[in-house]
């Protein structure tokens, strides 16, 4: 029997929070980065996330690690591998072939209008180069609001803004903010986050670890509210249940309720269906 829960999101106190399918998963039982799951996400209008690595020809493949042996039956640096070699490989987890950027472009043409796909870029602009930027422009310029591009290299995000202005952009200052919090305090966190929001990436979404969000709120700073006041969305990552079938334990229930009270626009999870079901048991 089909589940009554789709894993798309949670409504709470008049606010809807999307559940983002981390690494193209509805559940840890799903294989990593599978075309079947992304097709289902596109059909339903889900928010999904995947990692992209540049190939030798300037195209991309949906993989996280820098080397093929990390996740596939291949060997060597992904950026030195041509697409025909990558297509001949299979993922170690699931046994399916890797998804290429050309596949994504084709699938996006029939995606639900609410579908949102996050490209988490794992290579820097210097590695992606002009050929990689040309490939993105050639294949995804028309995707518009269906894609949001994120990555650690802010120069890359600026380049995306300049070359593909129709795509959404996201930044994740979490690691930097945690260090600032530890050494300089909460006021410095606020100052730095405001600078990032106003910076040259012109982000649509700010990605923040949920633990940082809750600790800052406990100490008196609503990071989500700060972003909302600046017109930005917030993704709180990555909230995973220890026992998805059982639902929230006491600590998880407390933390998730506190997070929902702050009204994030999205929560990243590898267990979106289980999270929606667990919340239905305790919150409304």
C-alpha cells in the first residue's frame, strides 16, 4: 500500500517547510544518486539535491568524491575521465550507472513546475573552467527557477550569477560562522552573515546547519529570521532520524519542534518520508 506521506514538506503554524531529498534519497534504503528517485522527485515536485563533478570534456556527472573509485567501479580523477568511460561504469552502491548532466537536462524538461534541483558543485571554478561554464550555459540556461546552484567556491557562484542569471543560487557559510561563533561571539556571527547575504553571490538561499541555528537561537540570535528579513530563504541541514521507522526519539522531537518554530523554508534530510511521518505523530 502506498504511503500517505510524500516527503515533500511539512505545514506548521501557517508556514510550509519543504523537505529536501539529500543525495537524491527518500530513505537511506534508496541507492545513492539514482535516476529512479530523481524521476520520482521531478514527478511529484520535490526539492532534491545532488553533487556534481566536472568531467574531462567540461560536462558533469552526479558524484561526490574527486576520484571515481570512491563511488564507482572506475579509477582515476573524475575531471580526467571522458563521458563514454563514465557511462560504462556503475555505482558501488546500487549498481546503476552514473547520471550525467545531459541526462539531467533531458529529465528537467518534463519536471513538475514545483520541482527544485540543487546542484552542489564539488569542484572550484578554476577546475571547472570555461568549458564547464559553457556546458552549464548550453544545457541549463532555460531551466530557470527549477535549479539552484551551491558550492564552497564563492567565485563559482558569482560566475553562475553572471553567466546563468536565471538560476537560483545558494551559499553555505556554516563552517565559517561556527568558527566565528567559537572565537569572536554571536555579534560577530550576525555581522558576518549580513555581509555574506549582501555579497556578490546575491544568494537566494542560505544553507545553515540545524545545530548552529538552534544554538544561536538559544543564545539570542534568530539566524533564520535575520535571513528572512533580508529576503532570503533558509535551508537547515541535515536532520536525520536515528531510527526512521520508530520516528523521533525525545531529543529529536524537541530539536525538530524548536527548529520548526523558527520557520525554516527547507530542511535537508536523507529520510524525508520518515521525517514527515514522525512529525505527523507529534506536531500540528
